[in-house]
């Protein structure tokens, strides 16, 4: 079985593939202070007796990447391992000014999106930041946009406004909030849904000027479920898109 690991700023997502099928996945909190031994302890605790035969991993956190590399060398040295980084064959052409600065999670998402969709598409990844990844019909990563994520925005608002506080992110009774809690919920949920729709329409018009409606939109990331029901432009939800990309990149290099 292939173990796929995606370590981000906020969450670590891991899953086990048997062939093409994702058998099981887990989502845990990321901690940039974790050592290689602590990473191994967490992973082995979740995996239990699952027989892992290969590993594909990526991380956008430099401190964690160093410890992840050490963990793989120490605890899984006998397994075929692919760590997505510059020099690894991904099948994705990165058509940006500086390809090396593009996060490896965005490369994995691009590979997975092109595998799922035969045509131009946009990936909206709801994580620590909200990433908009633009992919042409050939599967090239063209660039995109980055915006503050939902939780970051809510934390900043609560920290900077004396009479506002963090609230549970659920759908309010009405877009017109009748109290502070509902007003915050409305602004966050419908505000981010509006941001997604506005950005997708602009990016689609730039990507396919003659037929922007042909662009499909994939939502992914831990916070996607909060917004996608209220975003008109999202056409597909793939919660484990990055893990799928890791599997595809592993197979390309194996």
C-alpha cells in the first residue's frame, strides 16, 4: 500500500492507497516544532497494522520538511519513497516567473485536477490561505491567486476588533444578521463564497476568453465544506485532491 503524506501549515493529511483506491485517510494538526521522532510516532499510531510498501510525501513548511526527510530516512529507509521537490518528475509544466517558489501541494493538486478533468480548470484550495490554481487544457500550471484563509481572517478580526469574537462557522438564519454572531457568520460564509465566485469568473475569463463557462472548478482543502454550498461557480468537490496528486506523481517516478 502507498502512504501519501501532505503536511501543510495548519493540517497534516495522510492516506493509504491500495492501487487506485484510497482506502483510508486521516487529518491531524500540523506543528512545525515536531521532530522526526514525533512525526514517526504520530504516523505509526494512525497506521497501526496497515502494511505500507511505499511513501509519497510533500510539505510546504520548510522546518517540517527537514524533519520529514529525517523521519523517512530513519524509520522508512527500506521503502521506496518520493518526496515532491524540485527535480522530481511531476508531469506538470510550471509556467510561472519562478517555478521553484510554487508550493508542492499546488503541483500535486494540478496533477490530480488534470487527471480528473479533460480540459481547463481551476482548483480552489481552502487551507491556511485560499489558493486559486489555474490549469490549462494541457495540464500546465499557469499561476493563480492567493488570499487569506477563512480561519486567518476570523482570527484577525477577533484580535483587532474589541467587540467581536470567534464564532462557530455555521450557516446563519439569514444573510442579514440580527446579532453579532449571525453577522459574523454571514460575513465569513457568504463573503468568502462571493470571493470565490468573483475570483473564479475573473480567472476563467482570462484562461478561456472565448468560453469562460467551459472552465471547471474543483474545491478542496479542510475548510471547503464551509463555503462550497454557497459558491455558484464550484462544479466539483474533491477533499483528498492532494493525496491523489501524490499517488500520481509516485507512479510517474516509481
